C-alpha cells in the first residue's frame, strides 16, 4: 500500500464523518426553506405523507449528500497531495 493511501484513509474517514453531519444540517435548512418549518422530512414509509413529498425530499437529500461527499473527497485528496506531493490512489 502506498504511503499516500495510508495517509489518506484517516483523513477521508474524518472528513467523511464531518461531511455527513454538514450535509444533514444543510438538508434540514433547505427543507425548512421550502416551507416545511414544523415538520421533519418524510420517510418513505410515512403513511400520512404524499408520494410527491416523499420523493422530493429524497431527491433533495440525495443531491445535497452527493455534493458534500464530492467536495469532502476532493478536499481530502487535495490536502494529502499538499502534504505528500502525491495524489492518493
């Protein structure tokens, strides 16, 4: 295993955890901004929620999590390259 890969693993895990927390908070803010002040985002199995509301929440949540994950992964790889001079693989 390359030295950069060994260094990248703990960076990736740490940033991934922080990114997940950040993405969750961002989704809650977006959901409230869309007019759902008093309710949590629906789960797929919430019987009293409409299909459209469930699917919209899932699409927004997925987009936010994917964006944050890509930003965190790219930032972590860039940080490792700055420290070691090599891009992690």
